[in-house]
């Protein structure tokens, strides 16, 4: 490796990594690369954004702003003045990314596999897009000719892996593990190839998605407290997540050895943490019981009722093995019916509010704003207070623990030009509960239990046993990083963009919400701020019908349609 004369920043993302999993491995010296970085630098918890979901969290990292400014609130969100849902991508983001800012200042960037970087934007350097890319048939690289070069050099490329194509058999689990490892290898090689092609790079970033994928699927096998834990299965699959961190540690060692010299600042971080998922929460069913939401009378003979009845029969333990075969034969089963099953039977004329997605985002049904709104604008705050009270009162029937750690009005946590598009109420879950958007157990409004332990019913989330948490990880090492820094306040994900700019000697856009983590730096100087012209996103990110299906299938396969 030829030493560089300039300071460079290398960011390695471990999507979903948590100290809960890493610390035992570090204590056993099973992650020597991370261990050395920590020994020579600093570590901390890194608080995610609200909501702690990859598409929002990596956007918070990239922009240094909160959601009200970058304008994203979920993998799919409401189309304006409509009940329809649309899948989001980089064209929906209203704020400039770190690599866009650096490119405009003649810094060269190499960016690989960051979620929500499709459609790709022209930057000074090279970019390979990540999660929410519709597939290899799309243009997923910049410059465009890089796509053919990558596929020729690597032989194949994997953007993401669907965790539900193979449900539960040992063969399918083994194939999933191998496929995820292959994905990580290919993405690491792609990053190395691009760094070699751009030896004068200033900012390099690679996100490893493997921990997030495997924690969603395999948490149950390594956690004896999980309701779905089985000792025999744990003997076979209990080390999958740990093994993933070990091989990523080796890949990162290779990158650091080749590309990180004494002038390189290294940052390792995750966008959120992880923990067990133990319960499904049917928030819209709960709203129905509270008189906040209304369903139409369920008619027998409809597609929805037929599908629900068919899925219910699969709950028979004797037919449990059929479930994998159903998904194998009909891989689009969940995604095709998601909207109609979740929202197709709503009685909008009698609904005050409803939840969208799997994390706790709630919209009021406001007259003049929604097509069939029933909440008069003069009664908006009273209706919102009713919803907030109901959400705060929702508890786990076994433990009496609140389902939501916090329930916010949108303006309490967000501000900016996109505030009016935000959910009216945001419930934060930092625990083992998953909002189930679709209820396959019975007719809408007629099922008593709104909190259901995974394994009790044929819940589609029951094949997902790990859930996001707010506390991720942060490691800083190398050029300009203080040793064993003391943080007066827990670093936030939005702090990283201004901190990287500070590391590179660049002025910070004055409208960033994050702060410079000066305590992490040996040169703790006052930041220089610069007024940036308003960002206008001109990317064309409209998915074709085929691409939308690809995205829908992938999100369903990752458990994000609930």
C-alpha cells in the first residue's frame, strides 16, 4: 500500500450490530480487528434515529439531519392526499448526502451498499447502491459502465438476501447462511475493486448488511430466553450470528491492511442495534377495540376472507410443514395481498386514525387532507390526544409492560420542510414487540388478543425472531481520533456526518441537526459552518411495475411488510 499524504476517512458499517453481541466475542478475542481498533481508539453506544429502521437510519447518518428534513418515515409511506402506499428510494430524500456534499467540494468518494442509494447519483468517484435497489437488471452503479465491469470481474453480485424464501428446514437455513456470506464476500471485493480504481479517494464507505439479515432470522437459535428457542436447533444454528461477525472482522482486516495508512481515520458503526422479537402487536385491531378505527363488515367469499381462512388452517401443527411449501410455491403471497389485507377493509368514514407499517407510525384521518377524512381540523388535537392516550395504555398482558417506550407528537421530534408528511403520532418501540400490519388470525375487528406471543399462532412475523433496537455501536480509530474518549452525551447517528466533515477539514452545512463529536477528536476545534443552497432532488426514482414487485418481494422477505 502506498502511503497517502492526505487525511482520509474510511467508514465500515455493520448493519444492526450491538454491543450485546460483540462484547462477549471481543472478550474471547474472536474479533481481533475490532479489538485492535478499540484498543487504539474509542468506542461508544450510538443512538439511532426514530424510527430505527435501515432506510431512515442510514439516511440520518448520510445527511446529518432528522426525518423532518430528509423526509423519510418508512420503507413505504402514504402517497400525498391518499390512502395509497408507495415504496421509497433515494429520489424521495430531501437532503444532500455526505458523499454528495464532499463530491461538490472536489473530494473523491467510494460508496458501496449503503441502503437507499438507488437510484444512483452522480458523484466524484464511484457508487454501488444497496437496499431498495430493484435488482441487478437496474442501473445500480455510478458510473454506469461500472456495472458490467463489476459483474465481469466478480462473476456475480448480490445486493440483498431474502430471509423468507426458505422457511425453516435445515437445508434452507444452511443455504441462507451461505448466501449471506457470499453476499458479504462479493460486496467486500467490489469495495476493494473500486478503491483500487480510485487510489486518490478521500472518503470510502462500505455497509455490511449481513448482521441485520441474520439477526432477524437466527436470533431465536442463540438466545435461550426466546420463546422459540430449541436446544437441539441451537446446537446446529446457534453460532450463525457470531460466525458472521467473525468473517466480517476478517474482511474488514483485509480492507484496513490494504487501504488504511497512518493518515486514515477509521469509523465502524451500526445504524441501530438488535434484540429479541417475542410478540406481534395488532395496533389497528387495538384501535378498532378503542373505537378509533372501524372495519367494514367482513364478507365471506372475498379473496381476503378466503386467504385468511386458508392461512388459519396452516396453523394446525400437523400442517406446519406446509407453510414453507406455500411460500416456496407462491413467493409473492405476502406482498401481493399486503395492502388489501391491511387496509382494504377499512371503513374510512368512521376511522379517526390508523397505523402504517411495522414500527408505530400513526396517521389521523383528517377531513380535507385525506380523501374520506372524518376528523374535523378543529378537533385534530383532541383526536390526536385520544390516540396518544390509547397507545400509552397498551400493555403486554403478561408483564403489564408498556408496548411503546415513548409516544410522540410529530413536532416533538421532527422539524423541517417535510414535517407535514410525517405521521401525526409516532410510537417508539425499543423492545421485543413488532407491529403486525396484517392480521391473518381472523376477521378484522373480531379477534380479542392484540398482543400475541410468537409461536402461539401462525404469525407471519414468527419466522423473524430478532428486532431492531435504538442502541447501535460506534468505534473510532486512526488519524486524529482520541484514545478512550469520554462522551458527555451519548453520540447520535446524525452526529456522524458533521464529524466526518470536521475530520476532513470541511465546513459543515448550517442546517445539519447533528453535532461534531469533538470529544472523539485529538484536534478539538470549533466547527466552521457554511450556508448551503437548498437541495433539490432531481433523481428519477419511479419504480416500474416489475421493479415495484421486486422491491415488494424483497421487503416481504426481510419481514418489513409485517
